[in-house]
């Protein structure tokens, strides 16, 4: 079945393609896009008056398809009141424990490279709430002017909906409805929509099969366990809720066998063809790191040859990925599989556009190395600094692998801040086991602008002490200056600091004393929120 009338309308436009800047590859350029205009304060204040589970934490079983799950009916009623804008365009729906934001970014840029007008909706944001919504071919955050205009237009209907729902509509539901309405107003050709939590009861899951081009499930991991039913199996069931009747689903994976069965069984029930980015016919490799525009990128090969369900083929050599790590290469190949699925259904996407989209994708806070000038602005001249929002066991392992690939012999100092609902012990063990750690500085950062979900630095230190003891690793952890200054190379220092800025300076000083002639790197991780706080410091410097 061919189903691209909306895309055909755009691809026949008789005007030249404009130069496109995809995902903004220079940090300062990112900043300029957020500081050139004021934030949409009235809209933000309106959202802040609603219940925000990013700040409060998600209730138990809220993401499950059960009586305790979030009420998707109120989201449908809201969209109906707004005229069901999601029916005005085709969409790709992306869910998964990890990798969904990166995969959405890769796919959006592939489509933009082909000349399509793309709507992209992701979460969370790093510097500005406008980042969550991009429209058109630029990939830039929606402008304050555009957002304000739309907000004032739909505010009476939002007010009515909130009143009729007795104030139960949430921050994420209203933001999602606004994003989808913006996409319809801007007449995008196709949208890439990232689920917020789970899938079945997520506010984005109001897309029906006639509106869906494809579903994507990147990974299944043990995050938000309580909200998603308490097991890996219940998480898989929740995320499989985005699979729609007759529409193809791309699985990232690789998944445990019983999890794979859950996803494929749901696809079978829904008569949905399946493409697996972990298929034996898909081969990827990293050939090494090169410097591009002063920043590292990985030279990668991607070979996709799939025969089942969809005949997919592409061979890309020497792809220069700005998103580092084997996990990002897998996200890139997953996005390429989605693009090939769309091409099989009649969407014009060239191999050249797939390459360009992958190569031009860059996201703040994902394996992001600061430039020497940026390190100097932070008061850390000569320091090598890597920012990554990893906050799960699996993402910690991916980050460890990336550091080892880029700096195989480096001495490492970590700066860590985390939310309270994460598996701190498993997270810590990945770093103790995989890196040559000199010191770990535990600190705090607000989560979604509030402290309610922030883990106290002292409690983080307790988890890291426990992890080191269970692994039989010697540490110095009473936080005294004597221990911080210790040159005992066989012991890792664990220290609490009041703020990320102070922790960064302490990490740099410690590496200066202990690393000797070895290369060294400061890794800032634990959440996208600590990364965001440091980027904000860089912006204001």
C-alpha cells in the first residue's frame, strides 16, 4: 500500500532546496539559537501550572495499559477539541528505554536532507523547552514567535479542556498537543514523534494506524520499572503499545529472547511487518576516530541487506558520525532501516540523503567533547572534557566503551549527579569495572528545574562506596583534603561537592596531580540535567 499523498504534495514543489543546518554542530551555534530571542514565558508559566511528572516522578504503574495507567482518553478528548491535528500528516513513532532521542534525530535529518518539511518532537530539553519541537527543513528549535502565536490561538480550547478534565491534564499532555498542532499548522510533510514514557499509555500514543508511517522500538531496559509494571516483560508490553495494525515496526535491539518474543507477538497480532536492526544481514563497524571541524567523529561502515518482510538494501562506507560510540552507530543503523522502510512504501529517500542525515546529526549532551576554547571558558584550560547524559546501567556501559575507544589509556575523573529514581549501584559498578578511575566527584543538579527528584551527593557517595566494596576496589572516601590530595595510585578518591562547577575544578586539579604523563579526561555524567547545568554555565560565561 502506498500512502504518501502528503509527501507527494511537497516533493513536487518547484523551488530549489535551501542550505540546511542539521542539529547544529557547534555548541556556540546551539547557544545562539536559544539566546537570540526570549523564552515563551507565558506558555512556560501555563505549563508549569500543570502537574509535571518530570519534576515529581511518575506514579507507580502509570505507564502500564491497566486501570492504574495514565488516562489516554483525556488526551484523545483534548486532541478532538483541537481538531485532531495529528491526522493532518504521517508520523513515525519512536519508543524505547534508550536511544530513542538519537534515533529520532538521525531519522529527522535523513528526511530533511531529502528536502522534506519535518516536524520532530522529543524530550527532555537541554537549554530551552523550544528544543523539543522543530519544524521544517532547518532542524532549529521552534521560534518563540511561532510558539506564542499558536499558544494564544489554542489557549481558549486548552482552558476548556483543563476545566472539563477537572485539572487532570498534565504538563506533558498539553505540550504534546501543542507540538502536534504546530506541526499541522506548519503543514509538515512527516513527523518524527518520540514517546515520553513507555508507549501504550503515553500521551503521544494517540496516533492511529492510518496516520502512522512506522513504529520504532529502540531498546528495552530496566528504567522506570515502577511506572511500567515492575519487570522487563511489562516494560516490553508497555512499549509494544505503539505498534499499530498493518503498519511496519522497526526493532533496534538486540533484545533478550523472551523480550523479542513479546514484541514480535504483538506485531503478529497487529499484522505488522517487522524489521530488526539487529538482523544478521545488518553489519556495522567502527574503523577509527578522525577530527572533523575540530571535534572527533567516528569513521563507520553500515551495510544493510534484509530479505524478510521488507527487502532493504544500502551500503555506506566511511560514514563520519559525530555521535560517538557503538550504541550511536546502532542508533544510526536503526534510523537507516526506518528510512529504507519508508522508501519501500513510496517515500523518496536517496542513499545520499541517508548518509548526509547521519553525518549531520549532533545532539548536545550525548558523547559531547568540549572544544579547547570551551574548556578555557569554564576556567579549565587544557582539560579534555566529555559530557554525556548517561543515567542507566546500559548507558553507563556504552559511555565506558566510548571513553575506552577514544582514550584507551586515559586516566579518568568522573563528575556525577543523578535523579533519585535510578539504579545508582549498577551505574557505579559499570565505571568501576570499565575505566581507570582516579576520582569520582559526586554532586547535585536540579531535575527538570526542581530538587524533589535530586539525589543528595552524600547518598550518591554511599552508593559508590557500596559498589566499590562489592567489587573489591580500594577507595578513599571520607572526603577530607588529605584524601583528595593522596597520590596513592591504587586507590580511587570519592568526594562530594556542592555544585557541578566546583566538582569540575576539583576534578581537573586532581587529574593534574595524579595522572602524571598519562592522558586524562573529565567525564560529566549521571543525567542530562547536570550536562545542561554545565552548558548553561558555558553559555553565561
